[in-house]
C-alpha cells in the first residue's frame, strides 16, 4: 500500500498541474505558461536545473524557459545547434524520451553548454503540438546519482499542458494573423477597386506584406528583358536603412529575384551569405540574411517578383503562401491599370490617326502633313524625338520633318550620307521595321550625329509609296529602349503618310499633265494663228490687191460686180483677222500683258477701268491665262450682265499674279451656265492656281483668279 510520502508526492504533483492548468485556461501568454511549467516541474522532480527548448527549422534549439534551484538558469533565447550525443539531439532524432546518466560521455554543442552548468545527469521528454514534435523539456542534476526513474513520467504531464498552451497560443496567433491578413488584403483590395494608380497600389501591397509577415524588408521588382529587374516599391522596418526604389537590378547569380525569374516559381534563400549576383549584393548592403519571393504573374505572363527579407534568420514556413495572396491583388491592380492604359492609349491613338487622316483627306500640303505625322507619332509613343526622312537618289537621306520633347533636333532639310549600322541604313537594306536598343553599338555618319543629340535607342518604320521605298519615320528615346509594339503603332502613321505622299504625287502629276495640255493647246493656237497670218491671210490680201488692180482696168459696166467681190474679200479678211486674234493675240506675245489688256478694254462695248500693276514680263502660261480670264469676263459682261461699267485690276504679290474683274450688272453668273468659266477654272488649276466667282443676283459679278508665278509655269 502506498505510504503517506507517496500521497504527499501525488498531491503536490496534482496541485502543481492545477496551477499550470489554471494559467492555460486563462489563456495566459505562452511565455508566462512556459515559465510556470518549468518552475513547477523543476521543484516537483527535485531537479537542480530544468529547461524548455523549441526545435527550429535550421536544426537548432532555442531556450523558451529555464529554472535553477540555486544557480543562474539557462538564459532564455539561448540557441544551440543539434548534433552529437546529447538529450536534445536524441529526443529530436527518436521522438521519444531520453536520458543520459553520465554526461561526461555526451558530446556536441548542446552537451558542451550543459556541462558548463555542472550537470552530471540529464533527462528529456518530447513536447508535441498537434502531432508535430515542437520541442523538448529537460531536467538535470549536478549530483552523481541518476535522476529517479519516475522523472520521465512526471515531466510528461507538464509537457502535455505546455503543448496545450502552445497549441492555444498558436491558434490565437494564427487567428489574429488571419484577421490581420484579411484586414491588410481588404485595404489593398479597396485601393485596387478604387482604380488607384499602380505605384500607389505597389507601395501599399509591399508595406502591408512586410508588416504582416514581420519582415525587415519587402520589395516588389518588375521583370525587365534579360532577367534583370527594376524596383517599383520597397518597405523597410524602422530599425533598418531604406531599400532604394526605381533602381535597376542586373540579371544573373543566385538570389531570390533571379531564381523566380528563371523558374517562374516561389523561391527562398535562408542564408544569403551563399547568394551572389547584383541582386544579392543590393540585399546584403541592407543587412538581409534570408529572403523569400513569389512571382507576380499578369494574364499568364511573368510580370515581376515580390519578396520579403529578414536580418535575423530564416523566414517562417508558409511565408510564400501568405505572400501569394498579396501578389494576386497586385497582379489584378496591374492588369486593371494596363487595361486602362491600353484603352486610353487606344483612344489617344485613334484620335491622333483621325487628325492625320483629316489632313490627308483635305489635301494638306505635304510639308505641313509631314510635320503633323511626326509630332503625333512622337507624342503618342512617348518618345523624346521623332523625325521623317526621305531617301534621295544620290545615296543620301534628307530630314523632311522633326519633333522633339526636349533638347536639340536635326534641322528640317538637313542631309546626311548613308552607311554603317544605323536606323536609316537598316530600313533601307531590309525594307522592314527596325530597332536599335543601344545606339552605342551603331555606326556610320548618321549614328555619330544621333549620339551627339543624346539619343540612346530608336525604332524606325519604312514609308513605302506604291511599292517604292520613299523614306522612314523614326521615334527615339534618350532614356532607354522603346516598348515592344512601338513598330506596329508607328506603322499606322507611316501608312497615312504614304497615302498622302501618293495623293500629292498623283496631284502633282495631274497638275503637270494639265499644264502640259494647256501649254500644248496654247502652242497649237499660236501655230494656227501664225499659219493664218502668214498663209491664208496673206494670200487673201494679195488676191484683194490683184482684184482692185483688175477693177481699175476693167471695161465700163463690170465695176459694180467687182466692187461686191472686193467688199466680200475685205469682210472675209476682217473675220480671219478676228479669228486669229481669238486664237492667240499677237500683241500678247509681242508686247506683254499690259498692252494686250489695253486692247481688250478698248474693244469692249462697255466702259472699262483698267489698272495693271505689273512691271515685268511674266511666264507665258501665266500671261495667257490672265489674258483669257479678262477676255472671258468682258465678253460675259457685254453679252449677259447688262452692266454699265467694268473694272479690271491686275497685281503681282506673294509669288502670284492676282486678276480681278468686276462689273455692276445683274449678277447671277455661275459655272453651270456655260463652258467658258469652267475652262478658265481648269486653266488656272492646271497652273497651280484657283479661280473664284462671286455673282449674287442683282449685285454684279466679281471674278478673281490667282496664278502662281514660278519657274514651273515657264514651260511652254
């Protein structure tokens, strides 16, 4: 039968367990429970030392609580690496209770620390939390005699209570962590739902993740071509230096960003002393010892990496899973922002293309159109510089339009020789779009000029007109490579430019053709006029003279008949002279515009006020067109206007001849009332000019014609 001593021992054990159970039930902080369990167990089993240690993921133990009967206890937080033969290692390896009755034979880091406290015998029992080995509770004695055989059993009751406290504490921590995580995610989700700017979302996501995970650093890095990256957001705890933002991180090495970029999967490095590469160097400068990162994927494409780092040691298991929730929100924000940017960009692009298309449709002069195309493309594509160049037959290239955001540009009209490796030469060789992302590798005279203007990268698209390479449109950056897709967007502008060039060339060809037709008709009229004057007219004059001589010698009685024939010949000769003057007045060719118009005014049946402010001979097509304009105006006035007077004003200015004919007649004239005015309009347009008619009913008629005066109108 058990004696009174056993009863006392059992009662004491039950009292100690109740005291600890009360702490557990009151949800006391884990550290208070651990301290109480350790002291109660130590006093109960009569140990000199007792401790509770947690097993860490890096194969070390951390002292969570300790008690000593007479001397200083193990310092809480003390760490020791597992290994060798000692109680902590044996329990970790077997998952069962272990004892060493003679610690002089023990070895390993934990054994050395134990012997430093003078312990001769040690017993340890495992602590399991939710079926997982969590730690070890150990007691030790400085006496040579082993600890009682009941020590393991007595300790087990306390470890079960400790495990319950740990599980409860973990549950509370996990619940609190879950609530904090949900709150953090809601805050970020609110920003995303409000369509906050991406940079604001990036900063918020990074800070929330860093705080929630108890990290010292958190960063978000955008994936750049070539497996490099750019830091778009960073957060650091108050105890550490800030991590730089907007810096570029080079590719390569063994570090978290590079591992994520290469594998597209989560990665962690628990000891950054073994990491290397540009990203590792940047992290170590901030004192980071361990880090974990997860990919940020947008619409199935790797966009970047989000990572957290610690200056103390490895990050907890599950860090990657928690990070993933934030990266999904970040990806949503990025996708939404990209969609908004793309939609806005599409609308801006369509508006720019419409503006250029309207210029093309309105037959805007090509130099103005080239400037508009270049400026619209440069602004839309966020370039620093844009230009349109024309390939010349002599192997050179000429700048026909330029635009710049800041800084100097090539002057319009500048010319340079082709050759080497540069944008203009590449497009000429391939007839395809081209890009240069680093102009330091370009060569040739043009490349040297480009570098002088600070340009670092460029994209060029050919301008082809009816299957013929005409030129190139270029957009360039002083910062770095232009975005992917720049070539496609730029090609839409070059297509419109090609249409405008084709239209302008067709119009120029049509104008030249019409001018040649007019010139040929005028030359034919002159030839007919000369033939009439030198041929038929002279023969009729000779016949009339001969007839008069015959009349003088004719017998009486025949003179009356000869008189009638002579009069008929004179009438025919007058009609022939009038026809010749209508075909091409000789006075115009001989004396110029002023005397020719004076003759028209003198012959007019209504008074004409004539003012000719031209002091030189003009190109023959211009003088001819002006003469026929005045002739048609005076003829119409005399025949249809019922006018009492007419005014003719002829001036030269701004590179053109301006002819204005006005009468005070009844008005109502239009181009549909005969072919004369239409013919004048065709003649003016054939010379690059235009004709305007203003003839309101009852208010007279004004006819104005403008004829360019240039070397191109000298053709005959």
